């Protein structure tokens, strides 16, 4: 078992005990966000740091439909 620490830039996202270490280029889903492994660094025989690149979240800005609102005079 390995202690795998997932980082985005310098921010620690997740630490897990895993039987298998993710490989470079593998697609992951962490905290509901999709990402790709950019590098894997072995610190010692049990600890591994994995750098990931998360996809940016696109926010949809919906315009309010004012035609449904009552107009006051």
C-alpha cells in the first residue's frame, strides 16, 4: 500500500492509501472534478506525490427572463 498525495500546483487536494500508483497521462476524477496526471514523484518507498492538472470549470450565466415578471405602474 502506498500513501499517494495528489497536488494541483502546490495545493494538496487529496491523500489516499492505494494499492496501485497512477501513471503519467492517466485520467482521474478527484472531488468531482476531472483531471490528468502530469507527473509522479516517489518521495520514499511508501509516499508518492502526484501532480495533476484539473480541467477548468465553465460557469453558465443564465439571463433572467423579465417577460414573466409583473410590471407595476
